[in-house]
C-alpha cells in the first residue's frame, strides 16, 4: 500500500501558472511604426492572453530580433536567454534555427508573422497565451522579465515589447 502512495505522489502532475504583471510595447520612431493596441488581459480564472496591433507606415526590409529572458532573484538577476538573430532569416528558413523556431512556434498561429521580409502590412498578434509546458526548457517558480527588441532597417526604428510576470 505504501508503494502505491509513493508512486502516486511521484507521478502527480504539477500545474504551474504564468501570471503577467504588465506588458509594454514601444517604438522609438512613430513615423515608421505605431502601436495602436498592446494589452494583457484575463480571459478565464487563471489564464491571460496578450494582444497587439502595430500600424506599419514604412516597409521593413531588414529586421534583427533580440530575445531576453531573465529570472529575477533577490540577489542577482539570472539571464536565461539572450538570443539575437536575423528576423527575416528566421521566417525564411525556420527549420535551420532550432532553438529560435521552438520559441517562435509558440506564437506563430496567433500572429501574422508568416513570411520573410519585406513587410508592407500592419503587424498583429491576437490572444497569445503561454503555458509553462510550451517553454522549451525548464523554468523554476519565481519572477521573470521578458524583452523582445527589433532593430528594423538597420536602426531606422527600434521596437520593444517587454513584460514582467511570475510563474506560480
């Protein structure tokens, strides 16, 4: 009987929850791109979704993307991810860039990032949700900072989407 209890305890599912505290979208050049919507909202008891809409006013021919994820600890923040890549190349050859593709595949179905450069249309993402089981590496409970920076057309515009939240 004791063996059954121990086995049941070892194989029980632990459900971690992601709770976003805030999200901010910004562009340093609103003649190039302007965010018309950037929001984080609850849609069920413990579930959140992120949506954005950016009005693109000029053509994107080059994009460098930087993804940063930081585990915020009381003593010293710990960088979990610091990845810079050619955003146009990611969309052109997703199969070549395994780590970036795993992260991109989490959001791909809810956004119109679906082709390589040039981009001449508005950019949006709707109802983007994140489940801990989708993250391609282990994550402990705690506070996190996430930042995605796009350097578009070699410095013509810097676009930043950043947020802060907890894994409970």
